[in-house]
C-alpha cells in the first residue's frame, strides 16, 4: 500500500500562502518568488554553520504567519473592479439601444441595429474579462496578425491609387486608423528598451499609413485622421510624463508635437483641409445649398435656439415647411435653392413640367431639394438633416424633450469620460496605463467631435458617439477600446509586464 509522502514545512507554508490568492493564474509566480526568497534566507543561515533543518525552521519563522502574508499579497495582487464606470457605460449602452429602436423607421433596420448592439455588448464583456491577459500572453501572434491585416489594407490603398477606383470597405480603413493608436502605443512601449528599432518602426508606420489615408482614402474626409493625430499626441505626452518614454522631456515634448504637426499638415494646408476647417469654425460661410453639411449645422443651431428649457420643440406647420424647404434661410439669399414641391405629380405632363423646372434651376447652379410633404402632413422628422438618427442624436433628444433633459444627457456623457480617465490614470503598469490612456483618447475625441457637430460645428464626416450612436463596425471598434481600458485596469495588479516586469509587493 502506497503512503502519501508528507509535505515539507516549506511546502505547507507556500500552499497556505498561495491559497489566499484569489487570482489563481498568479499563484505559481508568487509561490516561486516566495520560495526563492526563503531559499536565499536558508543559504544565509547555512553559511553561518546552521544545519539544514534549523535553517529551514528559522527561515519559516522569519517569514511570519502564512495566512497574513497571503492576505496581504492578495490585496496587492487582486482583480480590480470599476463599479462607477461599469454603471455609466451600461446606462449609455442601454441609451444607445433605446435610441436606435426609437429612431429606426423600418422593422428590419431596427432589428439589424439591435443585433449589433447585442454583438457589441457581448464583445465588450469578453474584452473586459480576457482582453489584456490575452494581449500579453499572445502578443507575438497578435502582432503578426495585426501587421498582416494592416498590410492587406495598404494593398487595397495601393490598388485604389493605381486603378483610380475604390477598393475595400471605406469604414474598415476609418476604424483601422482609430485602432492604429493603441498599435502605435504598444510599439512605443517596446521602444523603451530598443529605441532605434521600435521607434523607427512606429514613425515609419505612422507616416506611411497617414500618406495613404490622405491620398487613397480622402473620400471619407479627415475625421479619422484628426482623431488619430490628437489621440496619438495625447498618448505620447502621457508616456513622456509618466517616464514610459525616457529621455530629456524638454526635447521630447516639442519634437513629438513637431512630428504630429508635420504629418497632420495636409489637414490645414490642402484645399479640402482648409474647407473642412472653415466649415467647422464658421458653418454659415460655407452654405451653398440645403444639401450641404454646413447648412445642416446652421439649421440645427436655429432649431436649438427655439427649443424651450423644459419641453420639446413646438413649431406650427407653416414654420415646419419654412425649415423643410430652406425658405427660412434662402429667401433673403438665394431663392433658387428653396426646395421644390414634388407632390401631386401624377401624369407624364406634370413630370415633364417638373423636370423642366429642375433643369432650369440647375443651369443657374442651384440645387433645390425635392419636397415630398405638404403643410397638412409635415412633421419634425421631415425637416431634420439626413441621417439625423445617427448623426444628431443629442440635438434630436433636445428637440424632443427640451434643453434641461438634454443637458442631463450631456452631463452623463461628460461623467463617462471623466470616469474613463480617472480609472486610466489609476493604472500603475507602464504598458497597461499607456494602452488604457490611448484607448480613452480615441473614445474622447470621437465624442468631442460628435458633440460639436450636434451644435452646428461639424468637422469633415460625422464620427460616432461611443456606445450611443453606433454602426456595425464602430460598435465593435469602440467596445474593443472600452473593453481594453476595463481589462487593463482590472488586471493591473495581477498581470506581468512583458518587459522588465517588477512584481508588486505588499506593504
């Protein structure tokens, strides 16, 4: 009959300590660290002539109570929770889901949008629980896959330039640009101990990617580019401030700023870049017809100015028609841009007369909108800008419920971002903190540009409002970003840094 070999006192001690560690994947490394420490103590005692058994007993007495040590280590190495950020994120995600259901006019469209909100929530939960540990443990495989995917997109860029026709899905390049911020962050982190290699890779990758975005991807405007530049600059300065990027700070700050200004110069020097900036700063100066985004901005500002504090916007049918046709704006400017009544066309003769009128206006460089409603049946939804259900959710909320409820919603969004950065700044790990901060920047600048657009100052194409106004790809992108922030904070005290890791000790 086999008898179980009794455990040594050291093994019993180590087992009792590690039993207190709630995060089981960390137990082996803590056990090894304690065992090495005890072996060093024992060697010191034996060097002074103490026997092995006495040295072992003395080392155990020096360590103290196993349960106490394990409890202290567990406090220093436990999973962290972010209840406030979790609550506000869940509320905003639910708000987006409700808005999507309310503003979708087709059952099939509503069903598809609700489905990708469910997919986004599922991806968020998975990323929170597994994202950062998976990134650390599988970093080489992830690096190879990420590099391959970006090379595929660059090949599509090249095909677009050579063949003069668009290749690939435009929005994939848009969100690949936003996700490029955490990719560059990881490269910069790696440059801490191999500056020449990884810093060169980061600079070259950024320059090449932005070149293709300016040339082969200009049809989507400059929104992704400005988000990338602002987020990357903020992240680099954060890494300099935290000492993650080493070197004389008085040189690192201006050099990084100069580089970002250099690669961002087309946003201000090119004709399209200057137009986007002029439209953003002064939408009134860029209005030519009711089809312009700048006109939408002016219309939104006008309607917001008429919305009461405590209840929704109330307009007479005549006022609604004025706004719907653009007569309120163009009567005193360019009457030819006032919308044309397209109702009541029932015969070929009526259609021919309508077409003749439209052609005459177009020959005079007017672009009137076709109006398919009349004063008897016009509603607020008829006069709002196209894609209001995506692009103007905040403004529409104010139109429906008044300024005070609208400001409460904006306050909740601001609180979300405050908590986002609060938790990001609490992270101790160098890679974890830099990654979380970069993801926070990406989410922040999307929200800032979206809110500005809802008050009439749209920059280039409309961004998404994270968690609230989302699309099929954007919700996947933004839930990955948010999930990585949660996951980096959650695992900050239990995951080993991939370079020069120094474990956190109790006390």
